[in-house]
């Protein structure tokens, strides 16, 4: 199974400041035949199911604000919130969909400082 | 619009079984796989398995092999997840989520809380 490891486990950022979350996979999730990274990011707020934010490592889902961006390739990925808003307080998960079983990172809790 | 609507919360005793349903609407039922993911209180997301509504084929996480069964009723556009031999550690919110092959989970059910307690 591919193990996904996120860092940090939690972070507190001031409103309007940048938040950066890292995700590392135990093996590459890059598929050379189509030049795609099979990596997604989800946002989960309390009492709600996860919401897809980013897929193919850097493609924003429709309706997701452009302050959210994803980057990285192979085994190392980053989710960046460029200017943290109050509504961004949530837990963020990375997930690989390169293979089954689908695996998630342990989550990163983002709070306001 | 796409919706995945799950059955309601349940309380079960240790050793019992539970069957959770996930009714799909707003898209062609057979076109997307349906996965089950659970989340224990205060914990992260754990993938349990997947069913292909088209042929009924399944794949389960090794951890749940022998205890989980996923089925579907194409006439009702509904998938089911049955978990047996429940123990307290199975207390969690159970989600269904859909995807296409080689794609992320784009829609999720609202979640079903299963509480296992004597």
C-alpha cells in the first residue's frame, strides 16, 4: 500500500497570511504515460464530509477559490492557501488515487492564529 | 444534481452487524465506482473498499477482509456496506463516495454514524 504522510499535523496562521501543507507518498504517484500525478487534496469542516479541492496535484475543482493551489510531483506535494480566510479553518487531507487501496494522509488541522 | 444519500445513524451491540445504504441520484448509476470510507471520532479517513455498480465487483481493504460485504441494487441505484462482528473500535462515521477509474472522489454522502456500545 502507498503510505501518505502529511506535515505538519496542525498549524495556526494569521488571517491573510499563507498556509502551507506538505504531503509525501511512500512511492511515486506519477504516471509517465499521461504525465499526471494521481494526487488529490480535500478539505473537511466539522460535521461535514470531505470536499474535493485539488486533483491531478494542481487542478482546482470547479468553484474552489484561487487562493488554494497545489504543486509537486512524484512523491512530494504541497497545498498552499495564499491568504487564509476564516472559512478556511478545517482539516486538509491528501489522497493518492494512483492505486487501490486508496490511501489518505493523516490530515492537517488549520486554525487561525 | 448529483446526490449520495445515506441511511441514518444506528447503535449496535458488540458482535452484531450493520448495513448502511447509499442511494445515488443525478447521474448514471453504473458510470461511477462507489467507495466506502470511515472516520472514527477525532481521527482521519480510512478507506474500506469499493464496488463497481456495473458488474458488482468489489475490492476490500485487507483490514476488513472477511468482515465487510459491499453489494448493490441497480434497480434502486443504491449500494450497501455491511460490517459484521462489530466492536467498539468500529464506532465511526461511514461515508460513501463516488469516482471514475483513475479519478478522485468528487461527491460524498453525508455520512452515517454507527455507534457500537454494550
